[in-house]
C-alpha cells in the first residue's frame, strides 16, 4: 500500500483539536470499507491546519474515507516515503 500525507489548510470556523480527534475516530470507523488505514494526524488549532498520514491503495480511496466519514476533505494530498 502507498503512504500519503494530506493537508487541510483551513478547518471550519471554531473547530477545535477535539473536533479533529472526533473526525479521526470517524475515519477509523469508515476506513476498512476502502482498504485504507489512517495512521496519525497533527493539528494546529491556532492556524486551523491538520495533516493526516494514511496508508491507502490510492489517493482517491483516502479522500473517499474523509468525505464519507465527516465531509472534511483535504485540500491537498501527497504521496510520501517514510524516513528516519
């Protein structure tokens, strides 16, 4: 499976880190249907940005999970390779 990093450049007005955590839980409940595994996320509440690391067969599958789980689709998604 490929590894992707998605970027949400601006969360809805008033969204909190707890809202991001809830959205991540929704992803986890939806991901198996699409062969996707959301691994980690990072949130910058002050600037309203979120970054999600995901294993997926393709970018579209990762996007579909976000869309169906909570509707907060990333603005960008990049294929990445993990380093140390």
